[in-house]
C-alpha cells in the first residue's frame, strides 16, 4: 500500500512538485512549471523583473498563483492519484512579501472550481508586485531600522540577522514610505510561503519559524513577533502579520476548490510551508551536528543544522528556525548560477565544455584570481557590481571558468567561518549539483567529502518529507528525523566525492590570498600583488613537479 506525500517548491524560476512514497521510500513523481517558458505571457527573466537600477527586483504574485493551477493540471494529465495523497507541505523562495487587501479572505473562502485561481484571486492585491530576495534597494531602510533598534549587535541578537536589504522588514518599511496609501489599504502581508499555503488552505495561513526568521521581525530566541522590531519597521504592522507557528504544525486540510477540481482527498493534511533553505535542510538530511550543505542554484547558499544558537556578529550570516525545532545557519551568495552562466555564455560554452575546462585547468589557476560580482552581491555586501580579475583578462575561457568557480567556493569558505559547529561532510543540492567537476573543486577547497544526491530539488523533497513527519506524528507513529534520513535519503545518494589531499595546502594559501583581495577591493586594504606573485610561483612549481 502506497503512502504518498506531496512537496511543492515555489522557487525563483519555477514551481516544482515532488511526490514521495514512504512505504517504498521512493520518489515516485516529479513535475514543474517554469515561469519564463510555461507562463511566457508575463515576460519574466529567470522568474523576475530587474529594474534599470539593477537593485530593484520583483515578481508578480499572480504568476505563482496561476502556476499552482497549471502544475496541478499537468499532474492531472499524468494521472496522478491526487486522492491518495495523505499530506502536503511546501517551500518558497525566502523573504519575498505579498500584500493583500481586505477581500483576500473572502475570495479564498469562495473559490469556485469552475473558474481558476488567477481570475478569482486577482482583485486581492493591495500591491501589484512582490519584492523578492534578489532585491537590494532598501539600504536606507536597513539603516533606519538598525539605528532604531540600537545598532547591529542588538538587531542580530534580536532577530538572528543584521537588517538585510532583501529581508521582509526593510522591504515592508520601503513600501510604507513610498506608497503609504497602499500600505494602509493592506490587510495582511504574507511571505511567499504563507501566501501559497493560504491558497491551498482556503484561508490566510500562518508563517512558520523557519521562514519567519528571514524578516527581521521575529525574535529568534522566543519565536514570537518582536514588538520593538515591528515598531521600528512600520506603523500598524502587527495586525497585518499572520500568526507564527512551528514548521511542523498541521495548519488544516486542503480547501474544497482543490478536492473538487483535482480530486484531492478532503482529509489531506496541510502542513505549514517554510522557506526553501529550511526545507532543503531536511531534503538533504541535515538533522544532526557536523554536516553542512552547499546549494548551487539561482543563488548559492551554504547552510547547516545548528544544535546551539550561534550568531554572526559581522552581520553576513543568518540564523533561521530549523524545521526540527532547532536552528540553522545560512549564508546566501547572489552571484550563483547566474554568474556562472555569464561566463558560460560569454564564451558560448555548453555546460559540458565548462566542466571539461575545469577538469583541464590546475587547482590554484596558476595564481589567477577573480572577485566575481557580476550582480550586486549579498555576501560580502557589494551594491555596485563589478568583476575584478587579477593576473588575467576576460578573453581566456579556461582561466575565466576556473576563476569563477574557485572564487565562489573560496568566498563561501571564507564567509562561513563564524559557524561554531565544525563540518565533517558537505551535502550538495541545487540545479548545478549535477556538475561533479564544480563539486570536486568544492571538496578540494573545503577539504571535505561532498555527497551528491539523485534529486537536485531538495526543497520540494524536504517539504514532502516534512509533511510525512507531521502526518506520522499525528497518528502517533513517531518517526525521528534520523530514522527518516537513514531510511529515505541513503537511497538517494548518487556519489561521494573525496578531497584531493595534495591540494589542501595550496587552497589554504589561496584562501588567505582571496581574503586579502576582498580587503583590498572592498575596504581599501593593501594591494596583495606581491603575495599573488609568490602564490603564482608556488602554483607553477607544483605544476612542473606534477608533470615531471
Ligand atoms: C536566502 C535567500 C535565497 C532565497 C532564494 O536567504 O535569500 O536563498 O531563499 O532561494
């Protein structure tokens, strides 16, 4: 007898569904809607709209709404047995906000299966657009909130993160300042995760502690909305925020619109949605100390389970609630796959050619080093994008390919040093995690084994696993997280890459060099050219010895 659970992931570029069978421990179905291709009428690029200023980035919440119907239609066509799904949960790109007027609740309650979600929800928005995580236009608001709360250390202690451009609080403040009338007409402000959950639930859904921590509004120690943070953000905000719940909370049952239109069972449980990173934490099996994940996707992220609360007082890293009820660390790099694609496209390469170039170039890149800010960067904070090349120019494809990959991974290692719990293994996820050549560089730079999984969408998988855990808990068939990981995820491991010990020292040197270059370029530090020359000589010597 199958025991099916559905996980959805509303990401930057598309909406994905994954169905897992907990009887056979298998992923039995996967499908997706890509916003650029399947909903081309909205003219998004990689799922978003980037303004001419380069720092204002938004999407349109009606796209995600329409994508839900479209995805379920695709699943109907594939004859998915909706009525056998026991529970559903979801994931969404973090921080993005959806602004709704006082008709939203009524519209949700009256959804009719003869019409579609798009037409019935369209009139609910008090703001036509949703700022998303790629937006970095709120530096002024970040500063204002930070000052009101007593400075960077206090904000970090209170909310788990410094005030950050893409976080919901500063975004809400900007909306209130720029469009006060629309702000006052806003009845409820959802995260993308709780907005999507509301559609399925047929009423406004709560925000979970995982995604709620990405707003600069939730107290990270108590998991409650923080009155001071709320007051520092915008007037009358408390009443516009949904309630907060544990990520494992069963928030209700799926709404009649979906049971009647697609044939879901009216008993199908709905579990709180969370952010893509908290979901991925579960999807790659990080539920105990010592393991971290690298997610290579639109953004690259580095995250890990934390038993204890560690904070990054430099303000680059974040702490979110983990779906297990503990904590997780997260560092987000905006110049992820889009930056790798810039290089790939500049030389008209296929991904295979890109990977071959990585294979055929030496670790250390003969002392050539890049600082890859193709787009405004989150970590380290770079608002005016610029690509810096030291020792080479933009014409050589091989050097550029290795330079971008090494730079991204060195930066990850450098900026993840604040996390107190030492890692012993990296789990890889995200679209680019099929590229073993990139991951081998990760294994070498971190000097840790890298575990690769069959399924790259760990956020949707994590949502499916979370829904299963809550379902079994509800019928007192307690499965602990470790058992779930052991039984389910071990079947999904595709390969483990081991670090090459011969390049350990070389990459330690290169990390120091990379740090000096960041200091030079971003903070006016000393020019590290003499160090680079010494590093280059080491690289060349090493290369010759290898050849001999
Ligand atoms: C995390 C972050 C991104 C988004 C999009 O803080 O901004 O990872 O969640 O995936």
